[in-house]
C-alpha cells in the first residue's frame, strides 16, 4: 500500500517525512497537482459502480486503489504548471484529481472538506469555545458603531486579518497589531474587520496534534510582544512542555469536531497561566519546533501515514 503526498517540489518539510517513510519501508508517491496536466497524468474509469484509477509522475505509475493514505501538505493549484494555463483548466484539473481521490478508501491528512472548513477563522473560534478552550472576546464586523462599543467593553484590542492572507502580490505575513486607544473605527465599513481582546502574555505555545499524539512547545514572550512571529527575547527558545489535561481534552474535542488528523494550535499564555486559544492551522509548519525541541513530529506523521488506522 502506497502513501500519496501532494505538495510542491520546494517543500523541504515534506522531504523529512518522505525520508522517514522510506526508513519504514513504506512506498511513497509524491507529486504536485500544479503539474497536472503535464508531468503528472491521471486516469479514472467508472464502470458499473466500480472505480479504477491511476496516477503517473516521473515514469512512476500507481493505482489509486493501492493508496493507503493521502497527505495534503503544500500542493500547487492544479493546472498552474501547464504550458497553456487558464482558470478553466485549473478548475477542470482540480475537480478531476480531487474528485477521483475522494473515491479512494484512504486515510486523509487532512480531507479536503475538513481542511477547507478548518480555514474559516469564525468557525475556529466557535468550535474552540465549545471544545473547552479559553477564547479571547472577538468581534468581526463592518459596523463602525459595533466596533466602538466593543472597544468600550474591551479597552485593549488587537486587529487581525480574518483570512490570514495579505492583499498584495506576492503576499506577505500580516502581523497582529495593537489598536490605538483613540482609534477611528469608521474604516471597518470598508471590509470585515476582526477585533480581539488583547492577551498580555508571558509565552507563546505551539501544540502540534498528529492523530492522537500531542507535541507541545513553549517560548518565552517579551513583556510587550503582540505577535510571536515577529520579534522575541534574544534568549527565547522553543522548549518542550506538557500540555495540561484540560488542554489535551479540548484539543481532542476540537480535532474530532473538525474531523482533522493534523492540527497546529497556537496559544497565548496569560499572566495567570491561562492558555488562550488563538488559532488552529490545519496545515501549520512543524519543522521549526522539531528542530528546536527534538520532539519526533516527523516520525509521528510518517507513522500515521504508514499505518492502517489510529
């Protein structure tokens, strides 16, 4: 049985998992959907309810029926590597490839439907609250008056992107930013704005969940640091820590509700030790945590992909 990995050629993190799978003796096929059609070819036949499909890449052919698991890591847009590109071709190639793979009886990390749902920040906050996490008070609005009233109730706020994406090309990282006390909220009418109660934190927490296994790391935060991705104390390093039992239960409840096999959770540790939920990235990076802490996340992913069931 084969492990199918969908990602770009430049994904060095996937290289680590491929090596770990090879060490386990698990057959692996890695391809980028951007190369369909072209370097990647596919065929799927539907006759009398039976489905027989094949994928080909770099002269390797694999039957879809022999796929044990599918890891969607950092795939390119289908058709984007074709000689003659078009929006129509991307839609056709994407529907053909992912539509055929949805017929495969394989384990997904993560299933496209679950991954798409998990990207919605409002849904994340709702699900996190019901899973048992502490969630900062949050408002997403285009009403300036609603923003003003929210600011009166919560004097210290940060503003974030709802989608996490940057409007520029190429996109850049958008830092979480403190809202000035005298902010004029009239501009929120121009587009949905996410305002969130500011958590004065002592540390950033990254919890990586692979199947049922949890890998938790903590990095000390500066006294006035807002976004852990931008700047930290010179001596701050990620260190392995144990997740509190309450957090572990909430993580598993969230993963079950989201139907995810992999999730990278970010928390802000408050002054009182509370772990405040910020987000769960269904495709978040893990290499930097493994490199700093030695936690065997790569091996856990390879083990999940190579096994028959949890």
